[in-house]
C-alpha cells in the first residue's frame, strides 16, 4: 500500500537530516528522536545525561563533515552507512528503531577510516543503488546461512556456495578481492594465527533488496568485538562486502547499561 511506502521514505529522510544536523547543530532535526524512550546502545554514550540537541550543537562547533553514503529501511529499522570527519576520520553504521514516526532505539559501530585496501577499494565506495526489493527475504536467508556456515562454523568448503571466486569486491581495509584472504581468516587453522577473528553470535540481520546488514559479536585476538557487515547480493550470490569492527569496552567502563547489541 502506497501510504506505507511514503511513510518509509520519510523515516529515511528524517534520519538523514538527524545525522546531517551534527554538521549544523540544527535542533529541529533532533525531534525525530523520542528522548524519553530513547535506548542508546553505544557503550561510550551517557544515557540521557546530555540531550542530543546539546550534543550535536557541541559537535557542530568542531566543523564536522557527515556524509551518508547508503541508507536503508527494514520494517521499523532505518540503517545507514556513514563517513564522519571530525577530529578524526571514521566510518560508521548507524541503526535506528522506530515506533511510529519517532526513533526510540539506536545502535552503531564506528571504526577509524583506513585504506584503500590491497585491491584499491575504500571502506565506503562501490554500489549504492537498492534493487531487487522482492528478494529482500531470500537475500536475508542466504546471509543468515552464510554467517552460520562460514563465519561461525568456519566451514570453508562451502564458501563457493555463497561467493563466486572472481566476482567479489571487498572493502575491508586489510583484505583484497581475492577469496584467499577470507578463507584464511575463517579456516579452522587460523584459530592460532597472529590475528584471530572469531564470529560467535549473530544478533541481527537487517535487509532491503540487494543489501543485507549483519550485526555480530565475536573476538579479535581474544578482545570482545562487534562486527557490523554489509553485504550486497545479486543472483543469490554475495558480490560486495563492507564492514566496521569495534572493540567492546569492559562492562565497568560502559556509560549505560543497555549493552552493545
């Protein structure tokens, strides 16, 4: 139904305005967030101690630059792939959950900008167009089993069921388009490698058409880590991958009790 769709694009617009208002300090844009209900999952952020309008106004004074590279919508969730140029340059994924026309919950995963990677790709370039809306659910299921088979169970034999070896574009700053890198990371042998990456649990899978975002928990070198991975699919295969990883601070350092996930 048409209304449903138009309400949806409105949510995307309002989140774009919210994120852009970090540049301007515009207090109007913050109205999309219901601050009484707002549940913040960034462990570094003080729950409710400083209103968003105040925070954004403070940030705006540093002449920040915010670029929303991709923005998606899945049911009550809007999620964005963003570049932040403040005191330092970061790439982030931002997830907002809506109730009606208000954002009431927020998750993010921010990583310093690195790269380009060995294949010459940055952390954010590549395809942005959302297509194949009718495949949203089938793409979500493909990624659900990919995460389980390849990243959690480390069954590298199955990797070619999901990715064609010469059609993959990798945006992770340390890896290349060659699948050898990915196979090495997830092969059971790499558990004792120099940099051991383990995916332990998938918390959330959000999708719109040909793009799927996964929110997973695991470890890098034994440090608790959050992995936000964005996958683009075509013809039921993964073609492109972007990600951010962030170390999860120990619970005693958290500024709110909502948990990272």
